[in-house]
């Protein structure tokens, strides 16, 4: 009896009943991501103190009943700042990764299907873009046009388009060599149809995995830019900016410098865990 | 009497991705005496390779030997430790894989790879091993036995590579050699050479062998006994004579029947209308840079002309590399012709598919050899069949659904298959879907490029029967490209033999026994027959063989 019980429970957890297998590690990753996404959405409703207000008389205060994650270098509540910071870190990164992957993948598939000089020109241009060091490129753009959220999103996506393009093109070139593409071509199908209906469904798995990795890169680059003072501007702060602001607390072991670092780590690691353990469809359904 | 190999009640099970266990070998027992060659025959999925691999104590990933015993020379391979098995592999039991090209490392010389076994097991010194390898090369009638070992795998032909992989298996002086479909990937004229070499070496050394194949005619030439397998169970065991002449089990009879070419009934009332359906004049096509004279660098098809009448079938036959597939691709417009005229149904077609109208494309469909790559793995059967219906006929969802049911009925597939994806179908089912997609366009001509080559004999025979039936119902014409003479013979009204990109002869199936061109004679005489004495009795003009077997 206990045997059957534990078995059905395991079934439910691993999601076999839906025809998918999803392991525990992937689920842990997914729940941490969902947690941060919810925080990003509801942050203004749940922060205990206003972000800009100095509420602690001490600076770099320790964790206490009033200030769960201590206070920062001005005595502001760290928990509130991290909760609000999630909005910027998650929001900007998500917007940037969506733009980067969408354009990169579309261009990549287009280049693979069209081939010829179009492919060559596009590939060389994006290779050239790829050769610019990403941090330097970010620095130059932000220095030139100033830092605002739209500028940050665009800069980050431009930096990651070539990678997404290369990845998608490499996958699409392989698919493009298959006979079913030839069949579709001599049926007289348009390039758009080939891209959308024949190639995309076959590369969507790896492309999603790539999107996850790129999201992590963007979070780290955004944190890096903010750490250098070129990201989100005060009084708002994303997690990278929070680390920079409170770097002075490092010698004191202040929670103010550690908490945002842990936040960055938890998000990036979770994304990696999720993309390594995406739900797999079970092919054997003969039961 | 002690047998070299005794397999008793062997069971192998596999675990699927939902954790379910499936028995893929279900209590198989048979023996192999010293020096005897036993063939395992059956369709794909019948477990023949799985059984052969258990002789080395190996089960493929996800599989497990779950019961029974496999005793080879007194050792039970099932209970040996992995370390003990490794000691047996390469010395007592060896393996010749299906694709020699994939079994050789392209980065080191052939000799180093052939003698690697002796080095691993420390059987003999490197010089001794080399000398023995050269002897083996000579015994396997390889050209230049002294120096061929210095070459790299890409510098020898497929048939030679297959014999070299046999040399690799024989160098450790094994008691048992496992041949896993070693000639399936070879052309018929090459196959003869390889089979002869295998047979003489095995007989001379008195080595026992297991020969895995789905081709009964090939097996008849080399095996002493035949084990017929289906669905992981033995259906029949008997000497080659017994199986060929007095098969008892219905499945064995089916296998034998599939091999007999069924002559195409009185060539369907030849409605020789005024104009042929397809007429090709002086076609040249190829690959590579276009030269000054406007021709491609490598010409795969040269000056080919042919004609297909309405409702009749044309067979194109030849060995790999003869340009038959290129010809099909040129006709379909995938590879634009450099020179030549393609007249289809009275209209001259553009050379490239892009220049043809949608209706012209619809009326000529092509079906490819590998249904695996010709069907989009990410789409369901329904979506695959629906697209041509929407694209060519502009059908709405309801009409489409009804038509898909009809199409599935036509190709004898159950209707509930429509929600499956290609990965969940068997090889024969996939090929039927592939064909149904061509039918969905309502074509007048279907180009079939080796569509039965990847299928088992029984399944292929069923597909051919289906094609004939559909032709009767729908009045289609086929161009049937194949390297398998019996297939072409059974379905075509006219046969074109190609060699080196040129059409060498055009004959009707009635005259197939007496071809005129020397190459056709060589090709047709190389097709294995269901007669154990065929190979030994076969005499081919050595001059002719040399002239046409330079690859």
C-alpha cells in the first residue's frame, strides 16, 4: 500500500502523468525564478519601507527584527532595496534577452534558408559586431547617450544579437539540409513559411536553452555595468548597483553587500538549473 | 557433442523513457558448432543485432540481459565481469560492423588500426602482427596487400574498407566472428567480391561465424544454418537447404515470397496517347563551379534522354554514384540542369523549381529514400499531410480532415495515426506517410528515389504492391529509381540502366534476362539468387569486372 502511494506521489512530482518528465532540480530552478518574477511584479506592495528613505540610524546595520537584511551605507532598508531591485534586474534583462534572441534567431534562420551573398553579408556584419568587447561597447554607448532604461535594454540586446544569430544559424543550417526542406522548397513554399513552420519547430529546444544562458549573461553584464556606475541610476538601484553602493561594507561583513550578491547568484544559477533540466516529453506512450 | 556457442533462453529487456520495461528478446536458444556459420535473419527490430551483441556480453545502452545464458567456448558471457569480457573481445569473439566507413578512425592509417587488437591484448609483436595483417589482406583478395595498410581509410573504396574491417576482426585469431549486415551498404557488384572473400577466409580458417542480415539471398550464399527471427523470438531454425526449400513457418514463407519478383501483370493497357507525359532530351547536370563552356565542373548526368508515357512506369537502375539520384533531382528542378529540355505534359518546364508554376510543381512530386529526413520530426502526420492540401488546393479545415482520412486509407495506415509524429512510426509507416504527402498534391508523375532501399524485404514488397494498386486506381506514372533489380523489374514497363552518368541501355522487363550492354550483363548477373550454390557457380568475365569496378 505504502509502495503504491509513494509511486503515485513520485509520478505527480515528476509530472509523468502529463506526458512530460520534469526532474526535481529543474523544478527548484523554476520555483526560484517564479519567486523572483513575483517579487518583481509585486515589489511596491510588499516592501516594508520606502526605498529612498533613511530609516536606520546606523549604517551597514546588521540583520535585525526591524531590518531583515540589515541597512545599507546610508541606513536605508536593504530588504526593500533588494525587492525593488528585482524589478530592474529581472525586467531589463528579460526585455533585453527577448529582443536579442528574437532578432538573432530570426536573422539566423533567414540567413540559413536564404544563403548566398545575403548570408555572407549578414554573417560578416554580425561577426564584426561580435568582435567588440561587450563591456567596452556598453561603456561607450552609455557614455555617449547617457544611461536610461531604454538605452540599457537596447545596448544589452545589441551586444547579444550576434551570439544568438550564430547559434540559430548553425542549427538552422543543419535542418536546412534535410530532405523535408527540399520537399517544401519544391512545393513552392516561401522563405517565411520555411522559417516559421519547417525550421523553427525543430530548433526551438536548443534556442530556449540558449535564451536561458543569454539571460544569465545579460544579468551579469547589467550588474557589471551598474557596478561601474553606468547602469540603473540612483535613487533606484538594481542588484549590481546595490553591490557597488555597499562595497564599503565588505570589511565589516555587512549583509548589505552580501544579500544582493546572493540574489544575483540565486537567479543566475536557477536559470541554469532550469535550462539544463527542461521538461522532456515522454515518447513512449504505448502503455 | 560440444558446441562453440550455446545460447539458452536468452532474454534482453529495455527500459523506455517512461520507466516501462520491454522484453526485446524473448527466450531465444540456439547453438553454433565449431567452424559453422549461422545466419540471423529478420526484419529491423526483430532483435538480430541485439542477439549478436550478447555474444560479446554487450547490451546497448538502456538494454540489459535479463535472463538466460550465452556460453561462448565454455564461458558464460552473461555472468563474466566487464574486465573478463574485455579480454574475450577481439581475441575469441570479434565483430565486423555494418558501416566500415564509420568504424575506422579517419586520422590514423589502416595498418595501425588493424593491428591495434594485437597491441591491446599483447598477443604478438608489432612486426609479427604486420606480417599477419598482410597475409590476411592477401587472403581477403585486397589489391596491393603489401602497401594498402599504409593508406588512410578515405583512400580505399567501401568494399575494400569492409574487407579491411574483416581483417581487423580476424587478426586476433578468433573462434567466432560476428558479421553485422556487412554488405548491406555495398553495391551488388562489390558485394560479390566481399562475400567471396569472407567465405574463403572463414572456410580456410575453420572459424565459426554469426551473419546478421535481412537479405535471404546473401545469407544463402554464406551460411550453413539460418535462424529466422521476428519480434525477439525464433520462428524457425534449420539448415540453409531446409529453410530455402521447405520453410515451415508462415513468416519464413513470407520472407521467401517477398524475394520472388512478381512480374507486373500485362503492362496495363498501354494508352499510348499522342504525347508522352515526360520527355527529357539531352540533359546535362552536375555540381561545382560553372566552366567556360557553361557546364558544371563535375557532371553527374551526361546527355541523358528518356521518355515516360502516361500511366506507365520507368525504372532507372544503376550503382551508387551513377547519377540516378541526380537525374531525379534535375527532373524535379532541385538541381537546375545545365543543358537540356524537360517537357512535361506538353509544356516545357523551367530548369529550376523556382521558375515553375505552382500547378507544374503540383503535378510532379518526388518521394525521397529516407523517410526519416523527408518528414519534419516536429510535426504530426496530420500537419504534414495537411500542408499540400492547403497549399495546392486551398482546402478548409473540414475538407482537409476528410481528405487526410482518405489519404491514410489509400496508403493503408490506420486513421488514428494522424496525431503521431514521424519519430513514433516504424520505417514502413514513415515511408507510407512520405508517399501519402506526394499523393495529397494529386500529381500525374511521382519520382520515387530508392524508396524501398531503407526497408526490409517484406515491408518493401508491401510498399511496392501498394504503389501498383494506387497506379491502377489513380492512373499515376512513376519514375522508379533503385539499385535493386528485382524491385524495378516488378513494377516498371521500361528500364534504363545508368553507368557513370550516362544511360547505357534501355530495355523492357521481358528482355531482362538477355541484356545487350556488357555493363548491364555484369550488373544483372551480380544480383544474388536464392540458391546456395549461386556464388560458387557464378562466373563473370574478369576483363569486364575490372573495366567496370574501378571504384
